[in-house]
């Protein structure tokens, strides 16, 4: 059957959403993927419903696509936003042909052929049998290790629509990695809402450490990293296991959200300043460690004094990267009914933290000048003609930036291949490097 039908898919929000989008692509292989939404027979928007800004982006994306779509096309709204607000959206958005939430990604082909909206109560978790189509890379893939979250952070609505922690079996994860290695993938990012809790619902004491050891045994895995550790479920033993691994990068992505005890208590983080700093210092002590975190500006209970304390800590600690979120007041969260900080104060605080984040990143980049790193070439640089875009394996895909190769030393250039390179200079906020040799 010729590829006559066309599909346009937009995946919003996090990489966990991306995995679910890739599952839908796997179910719709008879469609030709198109970047031109005006020509698509089916348009799917896999939405994010985490905070106000994400909700707004999801709604605007859907409405813009509806405005431009061709006659008789099918517009599907899936994912977290449609799950979280299913009643309201179905009532208020007649533009949408099919609504579905976070439980039916593997049934997307059936929903489209029957033009039915459905919301299965169980949250979907991709496994090795999902048949997803990996996008965006010929060597890197995300592996979702769990869904849901057992934490009760006061600002977070995710457990209200994603439910409690539900981990995949270790054998399922290993099988998926083995299958992807056979397909030519060699670099993996392991993701979930709270990766350091992996396996606790299956009574594994150190589930993530078990996962690290199991993945190390898979021949063909050249590098890996774990995203989204949670302070109260991250142990010193886990930090050691990551640092000592020959396969996993010494990459610690642990959102701390704040550092002041009073604010951490109002956030229901279950972990105070002293223990958080002890974990961070231990991570930092590991050779060639890379530390990423995120913080929230303007959470209820954040006094000027506690905000200044956070700023001083973020300046002094010098994370390699950190993200700042404006506090967003979300229904179904315990912070929703707390006394709120004025929006203009939240915005001012977020802006100040953003400037500290820029300085922190620049400091991290400057420290790399003169060093030799292992990197992968992703392709030509979008911004600079004649330059190549590359990523050191220690950095996470898409979020930590790129290094530009301005001298290939006449080596054969192959996208997705690993090279040793020397970082020669920092121009503005952009690192330049020279290729030294191909790494097998």
C-alpha cells in the first residue's frame, strides 16, 4: 500500500512525553511523516499539562494547527493536559476530533480509525514490545524506566494525573536496550519522574544501582546517563555507582527546587538543606562530575531572606547547569491554597536566578577550555555555516548545549560517531573544538 496518508505529530513538554509520542509513531507506520501540517491527514499534539506556561503552549499549538489544517483531516489531542482536564477540554474545544490521555498511546491507530475519544484509567508505560520509532538521532535513545511518582511535593500536580510510582521490570528495560543496540543505538538516557526511586514499588532496595549494573552488561552500550534524581531517594551508594561506572557518565541531574529549610518544608520536599548540600558536595567531589539542577522562584513561603539565601547558594556552588521555574499555582496541589507571592515578585526573582544560571553555565564552559573530551557529531551547525555541531557524551541531549567543531584535522566525518576532541576556546557562550581522533 503506498504511503498516501500523511501524519504531523507535535510532542510538547518533557522527554518522557517524547517516548510516548514515539510509541504512537510506531503504531502509525503506514502514514508518511510530514513537517507540513497543512498537508497532513492526521495531526496529533501530545500535550504537556505540568504548569500554566506549558498548558498555554499546548492549547495555542492545538488551536493554531486547527486554523491551518486541511478539510477532513483528523486532529488528535493526547497526553498530560487532555488527561488532567478531560471534562473541561471536551466541553470547551469542539475543534478537536479525538481526545485521549496518558493511557492509550498503543491504541492510537484504533482511535483514529474509529474516531473515538477514550481515557483508559491506567497510565501507559512503554516496554520492549511497544515498537516505537526513535526520532531525532541515529545513535541516542531515551528509555523510560517508570511512570508516576510517590513524592508529595506541594507545587506538583503530576501524581494527580500520572498516579503512584509504577516501575518497569529490569528484564524489560534490558531487552529494550538490547533491541536498540541491534538497531545501531549506543547512547542512552534513562528517564522517569523520580528515577532514584526506581524499583521501590517492586521491593528493590537499590533498584537504580541494579539497573546500572544490568545495563553495563549489555554489549554495545557505549555511554548512558540517568536524568531526574530526587534528593531524599538519592543515596551516597548510588552516587558512587554512577561515578564508578565505565558506561554511565558521571552526570548528576538532581532538581533541588530550593535550599532554605523553611521553603523546603513548605514544598514538602522531605529533605532539608543540610542533607541536600551533603549529597551535592559528594557528587561534586567525583572526578569529572557534571551537575545539573532546577530551582523554583516564588513558591509560597519564600521570604526575601530565603530567596537571597538561595541566590547566594546558587552563586557559590557553581552548578554546571541549572533551570529556573517561575512558581505556577496549580489546582490539585497543596500549595494552591497557601498564601501566594505576587506575580511581579516571582518574575523578578526568576530573572535574578536566570542571570546567576547564565554565569554558572559560562563558568562551567570556561573550565572546559583546554580539555580533551569524547564527543559525538550530530550534524552541521544550524547557526554557523561550515561548522559541525557536536555533544560531549557527558552532556545530556538537547538540554546542555553543543560544541562547535571548527577544525576536523582532515578526519572522516560521520554523524553519530564518537571522536576525541580538544576544546580550544570559548567565544561568547560557545565552545569551539578541534577533532583529534576517531574513537572506536
